[in-house]
């Protein structure tokens, strides 16, 4: 039976980078592409990085019960379409969600068998610096994201596992999570 994994943590912690490496290492693992109403960042492609939806379409899918999970934050809707999850599990793939803490709570509440993996950094200052670097100093919802960091980091205690993605040690974080997946 396919397994469900959730990688979560504050914005800028490296969740997407870790997920891409885990997919490369684990052919049986596929990331569920998140849907969002936010506009694409430079270099992002529809259907690859996110499914970019207009607000009306997202709302309709949610109202029709066609979202596996969804949440509104930082001024936009985010969620995973049920059809995307089903398409992967029917092919026998383990599924990987890369979501914020609101999405992780939702998934764990409705799917307690999901393994929640909280990715963190060593300090809030390091996290803010990563966000700024990722967004070239133009972080959308910056003030809100920074004020949410401590609240989001506290959620790590509720997750099944907490892994530190230390600066310059991405391979160690990925190896730790890969081993967790092997043993769960």
C-alpha cells in the first residue's frame, strides 16, 4: 500500500529542494504538485512547480470536495487536488506533500497514517536570510511570514520527526529523511 509523507516547516527552510532530491533518490516516491492562486515566481512553471489556478477555480474545487487539503495564507489559496493524489497512489507511488504547517495539520488530521517530517533550521535569523535570498529581497507577505516563523517552528514538536537542514548540510538532511522513509 502506498505511503503518505508530509514535509513541512517554515517558508524558506528548503522543503522543495529536499523533496526534489528525495524524488531523485527514491523512484517509488512522487511529489504531489500543490495548487495555488498566487502568481508564479520567476522560473516557476505551471504543472511542474505548482498548478496555478484562478481564485474562482480553486474555490469551486474546494466547494466540490475535490481538494485533498487546502488552506488560505499569505493572501493566497494553497492546496492539493484529490485527482493528483489519486493518480499517483493508483499507480503504486508513495506520495510526498510539501506543505506549510497549516496543510500538514490538515493532512495529519484527516490521514493520521501520514508521516509528518518537520524541516527546520538552526535559527530564525538564518531562516529570514534564506527567504530574502530566495526571493531576491522581494518576499511576498514578508512581514506576515517573519511573524509566523516562531509559531511555525513550534509546530515541529507535533510532527512525527524533526530534521535540521543546517546551512551547507543539505545532503545530511536529505540522507536523514531518506532513512526515515526507509524505516517507516
